[in-house]
């Protein structure tokens, strides 16, 4: 909520489309609570936190993904998806949409990794909490970047819990073959 107030998007004024937002706690936990003793942080411990987050994001963010897929299936206009850094929640959302469109996983993964060179990523460390922004780059990099293993972890968790990505679409997002067909028709035709 604070970020939306501070960095308002002009999407509504430009698009004339509806706006939907969801408030939620930080998936990764506040670094101060996840790591009470910042002096003991290592690149490995931060990467472990990220892997844990990616295991939980598909279920935790399902309410947001459900709305995204419903809007895509309705086809009432363009859709913009974003989050704080535009790489974790948004990265999984984009990977799920690409998967629904039939894009091969290796291509989805390569697309996901493009977040590492996206505009604004170089300033992300400065935008972190003061305690995190003072840490060495090699410790913060697993937090502010993406790794293919992060997405692999999310998709492995989906397959473990739901049997397949299609199972996740149907059971968690309420997206079946008819909705997938509508999304494909809208986005690929």
C-alpha cells in the first residue's frame, strides 16, 4: 500500500482500464526478521531464503494469479502486472502465462532470467532497507537478482503439489481448458 501511494502508476490514466491491487505481507519476510543478525548473512543463506520463497509463491500468490488469468481470459483489454521489484511474483506470473500459451519451459526460463538486465535493477540495492543496502554485493545479489534455479524450484513445487502445471491452473487458479483456449486465442491469434 505504501509503495503504491509513493510510486503511483499512470496506467489508469493512459489505459482507461480497471485497476486491481492486492495487499499482502512480504513473501521473503523482512530481512531483519528473516536474518536477525545481519553480520552472519552469506550469499548461500540469502539464496536459501529465496529458494524457500519460490517454493511458497505459487500458493501464496494464487489469489493474484487467479485474477490475472481471469482478466486474460475475459479479454477486455491489456493487462499490466507488477510488484515491488518486478522479478519474483511478477516473474512467476509471467512464467505461468507463457506456459499457458504453450511456450517451452526452457524459453520461459530464459525469459525469466532477462530480469537480471532489466532497467532499474541496478538501483534495486539502493532501494532496499538501510541494513541490506550496506551489505556486500555478493551477499545481496541472490536477493536482488534471479536465478534459473528459483523458477525451477517454483515449478517443481507446483508439480509436486498439483501433479502438473495444468493441475495448478485448474485446482488453484480455476483455469481449465476453456480458459486456456480463450487466453491463447486472445494472445496468439
